[in-house]
C-alpha cells in the first residue's frame, strides 16, 4: 500500500495568513493526488484533484502543486471559514490512503 | 444533483455483524467508470478506506479487514451495502460512503460524500 506523510499535523494561523501544507507519497503518484477539507461533524469536501485542478465551486485562494511524490496545498489568504482539517489522498490505487491530516487552528 | 446517504444501527454489540447501507441518487452504478466506496473515521482520528465496488461489480477491500468485509450493490434500488462481521469497540467510527469516478487525468476521484453515520460498538 502507498503511505502518505502529511505535515505539519497542526498549524496556528491568523486570518489573512498564507498557509502551506505538504504531503509526501511513498511511491510516485504521477499527478493522482487530491486534497480535502473537513470541518467537525462533516464529510470531507474535495478541494483539489489531479494535484492542481480546482474542484468546481472552490475559491481560487486554494492552490495545489506537485507531482511524483511531493505535493503542496497552499491557501493564499486564510479566511475564517478555512479553519478546518485538511487531508491529502492518493488517487492512484486502492486503498486510496490519506495523510494524517493538518488541523488549522486560530492563533 | 448527486446525493448519498448512509444508514445503519447507531449501536452494535461486540461480535455482532454491522450492515451499512448507502442510498444514492443523481448517478447510476451501471455507468462505466462509476464506483462507490466506504470510508471510516474513528473519533478524532484520520480517514481510512474500507471497500469499493465498481460499475462492473469489481470489488476491492482493505487488506487488514478483508476477511470481515463484504460489499454489494443493488442497482435497481441505487444502494450499496457493506457488511462488517465480528465488530469490536475499535471499530467505533463514523462511516461514510462516497461516489468515485475513474479518469485518466485524476485517477479515482471521490467527489460526493454522504454525511456519515456514527456507529458505536459497545456491550
């Protein structure tokens, strides 16, 4: 199985900050990498697919990059509604393993 | 519009069998490249894939739970059912179902999820 290592596990940030989350895969994924946002008590919401493609309806402040084994999610200017936990997920092969999550907390 | 909804008992006893039902609308599991997967999340922990069933009835299971899981579909009812045998308190989690579509560009994309159902395993 492909292992996904996400960092950091948590981040204390302020509204307006630029936030970067990284994800590393144990083997090459090409561009088969997705990012999700999850708020407490809710299902994950797809933000980015194919490493850098924005899902319909997702604000343009969310940006994904990377290929192969190293990927990044960047939020250009954090908004109050962005405080949540973010997960990367490999979309290459079943089981579609997730990273451990990055929780964004208010500083 | 695509929707998925999970249903299950909220409480099961250890050693019992859990039956989870995903009822969906807005797409068909007879359409090429469509799939439905089950994912769970123990309280405060990360997400874990359990099983997937494809439009052509191919089935996939996470290796660590392979002997306990069975996934099936009823296309006439737009439902996918996952059974998990020999439940244990460590299986306490919120269980989600999600729609998957396979593309050459994105791999397998899970774009719509149900709201989840919390299952507690306790005597």
